[in-house]
C-alpha cells in the first residue's frame, strides 16, 4: 500500500524537528567572568576582546548566540562539568591540558604582583609575607604556593580585589598585567595609585570549551576564527582593545 504525499508530510516535519533539536543539543553555550579587557559587563552592556570575538565567530557560523556571565570560578566549573559550554579567557596550564578543549589562543600574559604606591620596590622575600589577593578559580595561585607565599586570599573578580587592596584588606594583588591595567581603568582607579612589584610567571589565554564537546562543533568555531583572521577582523579588534600592542 502506497502512502500519500500528504501522509508523509507530518513524518518529515517530525524528523526535521528531531534533527534540529539534536543539532542544538551539541551547539556551544558561552559563559564568561568579569575579566577586562577580555570580557566584562559595563553599564553600556557586555564587551571585551574575547566577548566580541565570540560574537563575530557566531555570526560567521550563522548562529545567534549570547554570553552568560558568572563569578569566574563558577564559569570554569560549569564548563568542566558540561559537554557543550565554551568559556573565556581561560589560561592554558599543564593541570588543565586534558580537562578542556583549546579552541582559539587570545594572548600570552605575564602575571605581576602590585601593591599600593609607596615608592618602594619590594624583594620577593618581602612580598612572601604579605596578604596577597588572587582570582578565585585561577590556577596561578599555585605560583604563589610554589614561591612559599604565606597568606593567599581569593576574590571573586578584579573589582573586588582592587577594592580590598585600596581598602587595606590586602597588601598586594597577583594577576595578569593586562587584566589589572584594564580593571583599574574600568573601575576608576588611577594607575599611579599602584606600584608593580615582581613579575611571576606567564601563560597563554584561550577561548576554551568542555572536554567532551563534539569535535565538529569545535572545528566550526575554529574555522570561523580563521576566517576572521584572514579578513582582518581579528587585527581590527585587537587594535581597538590593545592599542599599544606591537604588531
């Protein structure tokens, strides 16, 4: 017995819907934390080099996407526990290597210790005894432990860390140099209010994703990034957020 074309239509519609649902279930959802200049929320809306890069990549793929902001430690945990979450900017460190997929490199950063401006350069031995703040969920606290720092305090974001430093609840803050510079500007702290002390370690920041993300999904975003490199979009975006960067 032959089935009519009319009878086939509902079956085709259901199959198309099922395929669409399955495809959406493998697509990336994006999370981030307030980490200027790469991603942060301001009174005029979310922005940042990595934030805008992800939106442009989504446009290349033909996706409508949004970024959900969380405290940084929470954003990292969500990514690690899922199979389809993207996160940025994530430092690529040996302990994280097998826990995430590394999609797009953003920038190599140096980690620096800053104190309130006091006209003195402190030795590493002097810095070890201070109350040092670092970002909750960041692996760079291991650098401080390795150098035998005695008091390490975690903050949810750079705004909180700078507030604690200025308020006297911390003696120093340890973070990436470009992130600290951008946070000072964004949250209204004059740069001369602080002294850069010692540089301690470096890492490359990435747009990363859940380890078990479908390979074809990760490849789609990587291809979109390469297209933006080729047409000059990435270079233009970098000049906007890092105007002093040497080409």
